[in-house]
C-alpha cells in the first residue's frame, strides 16, 4: 500500500518519516518531490571494476547549469536528507525529468527501512541536456511494511551507505565478498 499525502504528513508528525528541508508545496497526492543537490560526480576511470574501489571526482554544478552527455554515468545527490523508520521508501523519476531523457537511477530505486541519508542518484541521459542544482529530479513514494523489522538499515554493521553526506557516494560493491 502506498501512503497518501495526508498519511505522509501524519508519519512526519510522528517522526517515522523525516524530510529536510520539507516544503508543503512538494507534497503530491501520494509522493514527495525531491530536488537535485549541488554536487555531481563521475568515475575517474572509464572502465569500472566490481571488485575494486572505483574512485570518483566531485564537482559543483555551476549557476548556469551543467550539460550531461550520453555514455557517461553521473552520480548526483538529492538536496533533501530523509529518514524512514517505519516504511519502505522508493525513489522514482518525475515524468518531466523522464521527458527530458534523464534517468535518475539505474537499479537502486528502493530504500530500506531505517535508511537515513541523502539519496545518491545514478544519472544517465538519452541526449545532451542541461541540468541545474535545485531542479525537481524525482519523487519519494512510501510503502507500508508487512511484519516486524529485525534489523533496521541504520543499525546494520555491514550497511555501506550509512555515513551522512551531501555529496554523491560511489559504489561500495568492492566491500562485498565474492
């Protein structure tokens, strides 16, 4: 079940959903709009290795915007910091973003109960497109959870994305044992 606007507000009042900064005009019928933060990153190497720590270069989006190009994976970050303590957050692109040919996540649209951070975006585009810090980039949808949670994400010893950040975070696949 997806939470409605009224239910999202109730959960914010209870403290089970935290969105900072929160703006009432960003609340949709059953979602909350999130915005692109001011930092992007790209990988230093053109060939990535799933077993290696692939390093990234961070840069700030200039006031005049930044042109994304096809064939490059950009890591972005949401302006909003969120905490979700009793629901499953899903991050989806906005239709307006998609109609510009921008994908905001390759595979990682689902968060975990207990996720407390900004969202790193895996951004790609179909054709060159200029983007801006602060532009609407996606929407969070909250689902109810069936059953009790044994271990919240923010209490897991092996959680790889728990460090609070305002910048995109590179893949931590290299921390897995395989």
